[in-house]
C-alpha cells in the first residue's frame, strides 16, 4: 500500500521516475518549509487552515504595503482560508491584517497595479486587493529588479483560493470529505507550482499550468470543466489510493474528517466509479483545451488582419500625401531665389493683366491738366494696357 501511495504522490506532484525523483524531493522540501512557518501574529489558524506561501521574512524577498504616500515592509502569508499581512517592527511583527478569502458571498477583486514614490504609478509590481468589507484597497508591492514574476505568482495564488471557495459555494459541495478533497487538490497544485519554481528559477513556469480554478476561469467554457469536476466528486465518500486527500495525509497534512472517513470507510473504499468520472473529466478538459486553441488561433488571425488593414491604410495615406513632398521643396526654391529665372517667370504669370500704379495716376492727372479737360476726377478711369509687344500704354477706360 505504501509503494502505491508513493507512486501516486509522484503523479500528483506532476513527476515521473528517474529524473523526477529530484523534483519529488524538492516538492517535499517546499512542503516541510511551509509547515515550519509560524502563524501570523495575533492570529490562530483554524483547524483546516494551512500555510500555502510566505514572503517578507529575513530569508525571503521583501513585501511592501502602500498606504497613501507611506510604505510599510512586512511579512505576507497566504493560507487556504485568508491572506495575512504583518507590518515589520524592530525585532518582530505587528498584529496581522486579515483578508478573508473564504467568504464567497463577499465581493473580492484582486488586480495587478502600479506603485512608486509618493503614490506615483511608476513600477508595475503591485497587487491591489479590494473588498466590500474594506474601506480602502490594500496595495501590496513585490519589489524585484526585473519583471513582475513575484507579483504574478502571488496574484495567481490569491485568485486560486478565492475561486476555490466560490466553486464550493456554487456547486454546493457540503459533505466535509468532498470539500476537503477539493481543497487538497488545490493545495497539491500549489505545492507543485512551488516545486517547479524552485527548480526553474531562471525561467519560472506559468502559474496557470498548475492551478485548477485559475486556469479554467481564464479558458473559454471553463465552467463546463468545473461542472464536470463537481460531478466527479459525487463518489468520493471514501478515500482511494489516488485521492489528493490521502496524498496530503502521507505528507503530514491532514484534516479531522480524514480520520473519521478512514475509520468508517477504510482506505480501500469503492473506487470503481472514480475511474469513470476521471475519464469523463479528462474528455471534457480535452474538448475545452481544443476550443481554447481554436479561439487563440482566431484571435491571432483577427489581430493579424487588423495590423494588415492598418498598414494598408497607412500606405494609401502616404501615397496620397506624397505630392506634398514635392510641393514644399518647389515653393522653397521659388521663395529663396535659388533660380531667379523660374521665380520671375512665376511672378510674371501671377501678376494681373491690368496694373494700377501711383505713377500712372500722376501721369494721367498731369496730362489732363495740360489738355484742360478737367480729368482730375476721372484719372482713375485711365488704365495702362499691355499691347502685343509686352509694353504698357495709356488707354482711356471704355464707356459703359
């Protein structure tokens, strides 16, 4: 029986024999590390509360809470029930701020955000937690030199716990052993993610590859998988060797309902319907993944068409505006007298056929006085006309 459980433990941790033995050791080390963590200051964890992730201690990277324009470093602890932040003091921590994640009736919103000095949104490394129970959002920053993998990791884990309790409420999973089985599967997924991140520090894996509810909340028609998952829990009134509950028990993480079920049902309860439910669940997951791939391809095609259409429209606009590139240099050459002959020709073509000048007016006035005709009042009616030789001659205005 122990050999079977050991093999199933490797399966749950997403590992195989040989090279995977090292990963199993890494996964167990992560679990033991979390089990050694102390409870948040001023808080007594519930009987079914277990630490899933901790940062902000002396041996881990910092976590900073922003309140207005002030910043408070501290320790951040995530359990399968809540999120706790403890502001650092000289040698210890203040009482923890509890953000309860186990109440699905409360509207929880967790999003990525940006922070910086004096509240300026400069660094995209923060997680913003909002709830109807809070008067203001809780802003937590995860400083690191490059990227925002720490923030994304905490964001995924926090959402996973929130989605877990929403799943229990939505599908009314009330029997204690079934509810604990769901939590055990979620916790094992988180432990697998820790083990993978420990071994792949240079290129951390994507959290959605390990987390059940976080993954299917993003996938289209993921609710079908969750519904099938709830149906597969209908026959888990007794533990079987492949159950996550039994694997956690082997890892010294247990619940009192496990002991009751073990005495009442025994470890080798009926598992015939489990295989059928797992096959149905696997089929549904395969269908959803195929549809997700098709949707991704369709979105990529739409984005490609948008980019091509934008590029085509830009080329047309540039082609329509291309004559302006020739007009501006041409005007510049004319105005700058780089070629005087062209400038004079253009000016000659632009001048009017009939030219009024102050000199012509004075000449007409003087001639009228000499002739005694009193043409002072009508001098403006005499015009210079241009003959066929290009010379300007005085000519009387035509009578109406």
